[in-house]
């Protein structure tokens, strides 16, 4: 009787842990962007946040959803991708509005101009939406045609997680160009780090496809590089002090 009760308690505990882990996977990825979103709204300055982060995550999660048609993976990972896509579109909408409001150049740049010099620097949110929908349609069509090819499906899965692993690279490059991490939320990067570490462990425990956890490790390395930039540029400032005193570019600490 006691053994049966103990087994039932362990089963309930295991289920509870599974639900918590699944919930963390689904919603944990968007949490780092909450402080960055609030910081941009408060300062009306999106200079410290690279919009290419949104591009990377949109491409990665669209490809991951398409990958599931060829190879099954955990449902929480599917929901994570859907919620991340919605979150990145919200971030893009805010960054576009803030950037356009601060621009002196009144010339409108749009997706249908097909001007590569202004790619992902358009003046309206609807242009980003058109680009995302066009990419999704083309990728879905190609996936439909080649879904029976094991090589294509595995390559698609690798591209999805490798693109996501490159998430921090635009921010890394943005910091390098600015020679500063001002305007970037340190909380966001710390949450990236903890989230990517948890995610990689989740991939290993649930025996996700090998592409997932190998690229997860790469993502953790990029996060560490950004945290090193935070340390280096704070200890060895390479911008004039007057810039640091600008309240519109204050960091969210």
C-alpha cells in the first residue's frame, strides 16, 4: 500500500517537473526581451539593440517549424517557435517606430523596392511582415517539394538550429562597431545565457536531434563572448564620456 502511494507521488512529481520544464522551454525564450522592450520604450532609443537579432530568430524558428514536418520533435519546442515569432514581430514593430521617429531622412524605404542596401532597414513594420511572409511561403514550398529527401530534412534541421545559434552574433558585432554595450540590456544577455544553458540541457535529456544540442553549446559560447564585451568595454571605455552621459542611451541595469 505504501509502495503504491509512493509510486503515485513520484509519478505526480515527475509529471509536475515535466510540465514546468516544458513551460520554461515555451516561454523562457521570450523572457530576455521583456527588459529590452521596456528599455527601448522608456528611452525611445533602439540604437543599442540590433534588429538583425529579430531576423535571425524569425528565420531560425520558421525553419524549425518546417523541420517538424520531416522529423518529429517535442511539442513544447514547436510552441516555443510560434511564440518566439510573435515576440520578434512585436520587437520589430517597436524598433521600427522608434527608429523612424528619430530619423531626419524622410525618404521611405520599402520591401518592394528590392534595394539590398536597405535590407532590413525599412520604414514601415508592414514591409518586415511582407518579407517574413515571402520567406515563409518560399521555404514552405521548397520543403513540400523535397520532404521525402532525408538529406534535405536533416540539412533543414541543421540550418534552423545553426541560425538560432548565431542569434548573438548581430549583437556581438553591433557592440564591436559601437565599441560599447550602451543601450543593450545586460539583463537580456544574462537571461540569454541562463536560457541557452537550460535549453541545451533540455535537448540532451529529451534526446532531441543532435543538431539541437550541438548548436545549443555554440549559442552558449556566443553568450559568453557578449558578456566578455560587457566587462571589457566597461573596464576599458572606448567612447567619449559625453556619449555615456546621454540619458537616451542608458542601459537597463
